[in-house]
């Protein structure tokens, strides 16, 4: 049964946050520290925290975990202490109707269910919930990946919107809530010297890159069944692309931002509809990262090398809007790389005319926007003359820092859920579109039409790639 879609003001009633999968790594490492940081701001009131899982924990064991996780962000204050002293644990199998009903019956106020569970388990729980009459205003927070392809994502959308209205479903992508990613909004829309140039008359290409030095970090089971294309590009980087490329929005409230992002995703496809030419994949071999020896990906525990799972993926995409038509968007992510780089880079077209007499090499102007907490920088590459010969071009880079946000990503995520703020989550149609965009690539890779390359761990990645047919390349 569908619950009432009326938004309930937080100030007028209590909220109960129920974490399903409370004993898991996601809860300990990300959710609880994020909640602790949020509570420490003093902005959360009338909140009850309930942890639930199949493990035979008791209240003391759960409170110990909450305390340990809060300590990782040095969370202090009266609201922190209140949660630690009152939070409780309910042992339950959320896929069992009786267990789940008993858990929910023990809660009061506005109900917020956070699914810190594997996707398959989350779907089972949602199917059980279709037999429940959920309280008015109930919100569901569901971790990505949301579905495994466009059809399954659409089916899951239909399932969860039987439970609550779409605006009460929060599909979690912590990238959407990272302060560095949200800073794209300020760069795009609050600078007269930048916004008018961000179009196909002035932009040569756009790169959305998330290259990291991390390897599997204990996630072999998950990663071998997912790979870089689904784990990073579908799940995160297309969201970043859509935020950067969307048209100016009237406000950051309601669905304005999500409407703008959804329009971009609907207009995005693989360049020239050719996934063979405009995609590549690779996986790392043995190497060294920061003095640490790294085994080959296929030799990692829990990896089946015959599956050809990629640890590096790169696509060239087209965004068929008036603003971006003809501009290639390169989207790339790789693991075990020696030169981490996480940014949106805009490369501008060359100047129309350089006066005769200016010597030296004119480099492309580039705008750099960092998109991870480790690269919270903003940069602009420009050409000047001097400082020696006043008639010789001398490229320089202007740089600044965004500064750390008030909250870690999951603190921002939880704030959006508690306050019911839609731009902090992914809308159902957007999840479907992200799968639709990468499906031609996945099909080509499944059929081995695109060979899987290799690169040494600690290197800069697979060798240079210059797909033909892109504008401005003389091909």
C-alpha cells in the first residue's frame, strides 16, 4: 500500500532511523561516522536510532559499535550523547515477514528505513514490505547499485513506489553528496567569466576522471561481479557528468536539479553509437604502488580471471543537447594507478588568432574541478607572456581550494534523507538512464568485441588511446 506523500516537517514529529544491516561494514565505516558528524552539528532533533541485523547482538554491543564509529570523526555534543545512550538493537531477519513486522511495530514517529544490505537482499525486503501498511511519511534509503540493468532498475522502481511515493525514495550515491562534487554548482552558475564559455562554441572536450591508487581493499567478491564500468562509471561518474553538463536551474530546491540532470542523461549516448571504437577496458598486472608490492588482479584472492572483469574503463560519450552537441565527453575510471587523478577537466578550443610576434607554445586553456575529498581543488590553465621575454608565451596555472565541507559525504546523505531533500539522492528515471547509457558497451564487452588490455599496478594506466572520428583532431 502506498503511504501518504505529504511531507512531514521534521520539527513537528519524531523520526526513527532504522538501519537494516546494522552489523555490516557499510554501517560501521560510513553510515555511523556520517551520522555522528551530523549530530555533532547540533542540527538534528527528535531522532531515535535503531540498528537491526540477523546477528545475535544486544543493546550494549550495538552501542559499543555506535560509540566506536562516532569516535572516528570525533563526534561530540549533547545530541551525540543522547543517541549513544538511547539507541537500541533489534535482532531480525528483514526478509522474514514476522521479524520485520515486529521490528517496525517497535518504532514510532516518521519511519526512515536505511537498507545497508546487498541489492538482492534489499529487493527481497521490499517485496515483503508490499504486504505492510507503512506509516504516512515513511522514507526509504536504498544503496546503489540500483538494479543490474535498465529493465531490472525499472522493475525495482515499480516495486519501491508501491511502498512510498517517488519523492520519499532516496537512492544513495555518496558522490552526489560530496562537497567537492556539489562545488560544481558554484563553479558553473556563479561565475560570469566561466558559464558563457561552457558550450560547443568554446569547449573542445570534457574529461570526467576518477583514477585511484586503491586496489580491491577487501572487496574482491563484489568487484569481480561488477567491474569498473558498473561500479564507477554507471554508478557515480555519469551522475557527475550530468551535474556538470545540466542547463542552469531556477533553484536548488525540489526537483529542479534532478530534472536538469535527468535531461542530460536522456541525451547521453556512446559516441557515434559505436561502443567498439569508443570504449576500452583493461585490468592491472603485478606492480608497485608507493613502495608496496601489488599482485596482479587475476591473482587476488576471490578473483576468477576467466570472467575478464575490468579494473579500468574509459568511454567517449556524446551529449545531444544544444549546448553540448559535438563535444566529446571522456569518462574514465581505473584502480591501482600510480598517478591518482579525480577531476572534471574542460579543455577549451584554441584562441581564434595569436598575433604575429608572440612566440612560444600556446597551450590549451583548461578548467580543472576536483571531485574527491583528496583533490578539493579548482584550477585554470592560461597563457601569459613573460616573465622573461615579454613576447614569449609562458603557460601558468591558477589554483585554489574549495575547502572541506562541513560534513563527510554520508553525513550529507543522511541530512538529505532526514530533511527530505531530493537533490541529495538519485531519482528512479535517472538510475534507469545510467544503465541504458552503458548497455551497448556491456554488450560489446560480453561478446569480446573489445579486447581487455593490461597495465602494471602503479603505472599511469594502459597505453595511449586516440579513437578516430572525434572533432578537432583532424581525422
